[in-house]
């Protein structure tokens, strides 16, 4: 009654919807989004689909990645499927790379399949991948007692000297 077909459960590559924004196709996975007003400095690992609308300075490892219109990313990308409709500078390692109309890409692209859409800008080199990109490992975080709201507050405070 509430089950999905095998095809619907399969993770699909990001794609562009009618409004021109790059978005992953529906799947049973959670889609993580970095909003328009966000600036992330550091590395990101996402074992599912990731949509970026803001700015990222750092490396990204994701199963499916969409850099949406208006977004800006500088760093390295490792993803099974990548769709770019924003600005990217760095190195991409991805099985499939799609550059849509608003895309501005500068750097190296290692891929199995590269699609450059009309009005997309690409300056750099493209090389064929020897072996396919694997999804990132699933990360399970263990809560630490010090981060728990029930943790002893005295142990979290530095000692004061008299």
C-alpha cells in the first residue's frame, strides 16, 4: 500500500526542474540543503543528495550534488552525480557531470560523462575517469557525554584561579 517500486527507490542523479534550479530527482534518501544565506567554510560529507544554494569554501563528498543557480563553491568535489547551475572553481571527480545554462566552471573535471548545456561556461580541462566514483561512506556519529544537555556542567567549565 505505501511501498515504492524498485525504480522509485533507486537513487537518481540531480536534474534541473522547470524553474531552472538544479535539484536531485525524488528518491527515498533524505535531501540535505544549504540555504541561500549560508557560508560554509570547511569540508562536507553527505551520503545522500546535497543541494547548495549558498556559498561553500571547502571540499564536498556526496552521492548526488546540485550546485544551484546563485550558489558559489570553491574547492574539490567527489560525487557520483553532479549538476551545476551556479559557480564552481576547483576539481570535480564525478561519474556524470551536467553543466546547465547558468553554470560557470573553472578547473579540472574528471568524469565518465560530461554534458555542457547551452550558455554554460567551462574553462579548464576535462579528463576521463579510470574507475567510477563510489558514494561516501555512511557516517554514524556517537554522542559525547560533554555535548549532552544532562552532562555535568562543572566539568565543562574551566577552573578559575584565585
